[in-house]
């Protein structure tokens, strides 16, 4: 069985995605999930035979659950400072003047 990590799983919409150790992304339908899945969970899975470009899994089992406050699947970048925004705007204006 291959191993990977759940990138995102939406229980309401009943689907999700996981990333294998190789870096490949797989679609996880609700029928393949055995138990509750959450972002950041380490899993073992079996790839399904699919036609086309989309990779899917046939079965998924959780080997280690992620901690409750796991930031996996969310963006946690800080917003830019005002100085950075002003500098970017200044550079944009200077580039525009040079093109004229």
C-alpha cells in the first residue's frame, strides 16, 4: 500500500484530496474513506484503476491522525505591511513611467 497525507477533505461535500510520498495528488471519494478523514492525517491508500488523467483511490485508512490545530490545507502567510505595499506601488509607477 502507498502512503501519503490528506491535503483537504470536506465531509459535507464528501470528497477530498491526498498527496502521496512521491508528490502525486489523488482524488478521495467518500466511498473510499474508512472512518473520518481530516487535513494533515497520515494515511495508507490503494490507487484505483481510472480512465483519463484524474488519479483516484480505492480505499484509504488513517495510520496517524493529525493534531487538532494542524494548519495543513490552510494558508498561514502574514499579510504584507504598509511599507511593502507602498514600495510595490512605487515600483509599479516607476515601471509605467519608463514604458511611456
